[in-house]
C-alpha cells in the first residue's frame, strides 16, 4: 500500500498547526519574559527563567518536527526514505 499521498497531506496539515501553535507560544513566551524583567525577587526571576527555558525546548522540538516533515516530503518525491 502506497501511503505517500496521505502522508504528504497529513504533513502539510501538521505544518500549518505548528505555525499556529508556534505563534501562540511566542506570545506567551514574550509575556513570561516581560514578567521576569519586571520582577524584583531574584528567586522568582529564576522560576520565570526556567519557564522561558521550557518554552525554548518546546519550540526547539517543534522545529525538529518541522524539519523531519520536510524530509518526509523530499523522501516521498524521490520515492525513498532518508
């Protein structure tokens, strides 16, 4: 069974969702960062910085997923999996 077309359609759908989600996450990240910069307590600044790091890790993972989806598209066009 050749699932290339289904995989391509699904990957395009996922990429759209990644962009939407990424935009929302960026807004939340900016708000957390702004709060950290305004915070007086060093201990709470550290907690907010850890949350910022969590956002970074999520976005990094999303970028890896997007890259793998792009490789899937390339592989489907070449007829091989890389």
